[in-house]
C-alpha cells in the first residue's frame, strides 16, 4: 500500500523531498502556511557551491549536493538552474594560494586566473582585480522558480498542495506520528516531514525535540535591469553579486553572506540597499547601477550552522532544516526520501542528525 506522507513547508527543501517521495511511490501532501517559496527560498541568492564549507565532511556533502542537482537537472531539464561558475577574489596572495591548494586536494575544480583571463571573462569588472580563483563547477538556482517547478513536477505525479494552511501541531497514536493538526482541522499520514525552515523549531518543542536555531536575517539588494554585464557569480572582498535572467544585479547586503553571523540587520533596509549599491558600483565602475528593491528573509540556520536532517521524536517523524538549502536541496530530496521509504539510514547524514542537540543538552 502507498505510504501517505505529509511534508510541512513548501520551500525548496520540502518541494525537493516531496517530489522524490512522490516519484518513488508515496502519496504526498504538501501543507504550506503561506504560498510556495514565500520564505527563505523565494528570497535567496541562490548560489550552488562547495567552495564555502565548515569542514571537509561538509565540503564533501556540498560537492555531492552539486552532483545531485545535475541528476535532477537531467530529469527536469527546464529547471531554472545555470552552471555559470564563480570568480572569486575575496582573498589574495598566500591565502588565495592556500585556498586553491585545499580545494584542489579535495578534488574540487579550481583554477588561478591572472589579469588577462579576468579581463577577458569579465570586461566590465574594475581593472584592479589582478588575481582570482575560477571555480567552474559552481552555479545558481532561481530558487523561488525552482521550488515551484519541483512542486509542479510532484503535482503532475499526483501530489497535493495545500497553501494558506498552517500546521499547529503533530498528532501521535501509540508512539507513532499519525498526522498533523492544522488551523482548518486534522490531516492523517503515515509519515510527516518537517521542512518548515525557521518554523520547525516551534513544532518540535512540544515533543521535547531540541532544535536550536540562530537568528540570521538576510537581505538582498536588486538593481534595476541593465544590459548583460555578468555571466557568473562574483565574489569580491566586500560583496557577492550576480546578474539574473532579467538583467537585475543581485547582491546580499552582507559581504560573505554564507558565514554572516549578525543577528540583526545593521541599518534600515533602504540604507542597506544604497550602501550595497555603492559597493557594487566600485566593482562595476562603468555600469550605471541603481537599486530597485530589497528583499528580506530569516535564514534557517541551525544552532551549529550545520544541516539538521533525519528522524526525531515519535516514529514516522523526520525533520530537514538547513542553511545553504539551495546548494543542498536536490541531495536532501534524494536522501530523505530514501530513508523514509526504505528505513535505511544514509551515511551522508550521520553528522547532521537532530539528536546531537539533545546530547549537548541544547534547547
Ligand atoms: C538572503 C538569503 C541568501 C541566501 N543565499 C543562499 C545561497 O546563496 N546559497 C544557498 O545554498 N542558500 C542560500 N540561502 C539559504 C537558502 O535559501 C535556504 O537554506 C533554503 O531556501 C531553505 O529552504 P527551506 O525549504 O528549508 O525553507 P523555507 O524556504 O524558509 O521554507 C519553509 C516553508 O515552511 C513554511 N512553514 C513554516 N512553518 C509552517 C507551519 N507551521 N505550517 C506550514 N508551513 C510552515 C513557510 O511558510 C515556508 O514556506 C539564502 C537565504 C537567504 C534568506
């Protein structure tokens, strides 16, 4: 008999997990408090990379996640993904050489580019960028669009999507999860996956499952559309930026946004947008840039910065909450679906289990 699975949250992580479950024979219902991709996934920078990592194990997970996106992209060729590569000059000299050495040693494609290569690839970039790393395997996802594409693919296979439906609790029968309670009534299921981003913690608390979360607001400045000047992700010492398909240049207001540890935005949104635009102008001196909008979202960052994935609480309940969810999304879909349907634990997820917080006495 087909297993009935409720996926709480229709962001990128929920969409990816739900699609894989539906394709592999489950009956999936997505239950979403707002609209699909209305939280972090619709306001993300969307950079897919393993150049940022917390340790080697985390790097290998991210590299495998890039491979998982290629697998999914082959299955759904119209996904809004681009393997554009990344040009990075945020560090220089010995530091740059050390990073290149470390990445190469881990088998990650990386090249050192001199001024001539940089000027050839990015003629509009400031001429004082002399030395950079080129990371050809990296890419971007228009994460909101991709989320909706994955949901549509799952719906085509028979999944159901309920929007505007907030889950307020989980129901349990005989030590096993039996569904969820929503504002509009109960829903039954054999398994429940919490892919609710920053909303997961509150749903787990009554079950005594600890999920410490950091408070990490993120903001992205978007310029008015300009003629195409960039065709890859750019990483400067004070700013990351890229151009989207409509010509807008996107830049998180925090430089090195993946490791940003501020728990508050340090200025009003319009000031942040203006400041980001000025920093961007320094790197693209001949492009007339004006900011058009700024998007804000809370980033779902677990207490130790690492993903939290796997079974927890009563039997039949799993959680999947993480930052860098755009990078990790396709792989999380594969791994969580496999664990739920086969009951076999994946080695990839061993370091990222929710139980590590209970062991540490976190709350
Ligand atoms: C500014 C910014 C820049 C980022 N840049 C990158 C990047 O470059 N690369 C990268 O890999 N990652 C990046 N991220 C992180 C990435 O976007 C997130 O990790 C990813 O989108 C998380 O997806 P999710 O589905 O887990 O969460 P979300 O997209 O937040 O979705 C969770 C969903 O659950 C729903 N929900 C919550 N509670 C309930 C409830 N009780 N009942 C029903 N539904 C509920 C919410 O409404 C929401 O739609 C960035 C994030 C931000 C904000």
